C-alpha cells in the first residue's frame, strides 16, 4: 500500500509504551491528538486524559487474552495498533545454563513474536471492516542479518517480519483497507540497548523517521543504519550477514 495515512485523532493501541521508542511514540501521538491505549507493565512517563494505561504483561498469554477480550468494546474507535514491545537477551549457547536459556528464550518469543501475532489475529478482521486502519509491527534490522550474541531475539524478529509480510498480502487481498507497516530499527539509545557500546541513534531522530513513514503508509520504514543494511543486503545477503557477524562476534 502506498498512500498517505492521517493518524491524527485516532485511537491507537501501543505496546511497550513505558520507555524508549514506545514512550517517545506515545508522546508524538498525543501531540497529534491521538488517544493512546498504552499496554505495558509500567505506565508511560507522560500522563493526561489522552493516555489510557492498561497494565498488560505480554509474556503471559493468559493475561494478553484477558486484555484482548473486550478491547474493542472498551475502545470502539480503535483503528491503529503499533506492536512496539520487545525483549532482547544475550545467549551463550556453549556455556549458558540450559534451564536459564530456555526461560529467556520463552520470554523473548512470547513478547517479540507470539504477542504481536495474537494481537494482529484478533484485530485484523474488525480492522478490515473500518474505513481505514493500520497495523504496525516493530521488527529490527536484525530480522535481515542476525548478530552473534542474540540468536533468539534475531529469530523472533525474523519470524515477525515474515508474518508481517504475509499479513500484508492478506490485507491487499481483502481490499486494502488495512495499511500493514513494518518498522526496521537500527540500534537506538534505549534501555533495550543499554549494554551496547557502539554507535546509537537518538530516540527523537528514530521517532521522527517513524512518524514520517507512518504518514506516508510506507510498507517498510527503515530507520537509521538499518537503511544501509537494507542496501547491502539487496546487493549481497551474505555480505550483510558477514558484516553483522564480524561486528558482534
């Protein structure tokens, strides 16, 4: 889909709104007169009548199902969802404790992949009956080329990328009422990347790019250095993988 999308005044479901990119997105959406339904364990740093915080633990599928039940009854004007929440953990497969690795893997897969799929599957049909609607999934440049220390995070984001592409095909076949958008971030200055010693993109600049992409309904919003990774992968996927392997190994 390549058309402009006016997000102003919309009711938006935003996950992972308590910090980082999610908190900045919540603030920008409020500036656009949006009503933001924020799903996170902690409230967003901004408050006010335009922010409705619903405490949801996305790693708990029973809790997520309970939050999804009645969502459209609580917020009948909902027409945009931004699956932004993400969890990243290092995993040393050679020396790590298997039980702990399993625990961390389950949390990452739940938050990064299962939860957004569940939300999309619940909202796709009702959104397709609206005049216009938008579903946004925040994946990562690492969905294209993985790093060495984060195998489960990269795998979960690659899975969400594939799901998003397939969902876009179904949205087009259903008449194109739903804009299906994927955000592919570079490394941004957020708590998620606190342990990363390399260059990080300021949150405000990342969110500037995201908001421009949403306004244009760009199917893929490549942010910061992820855009360079896209160009490299377009020439040689193997080269893109090699660069990330060397940079993070």
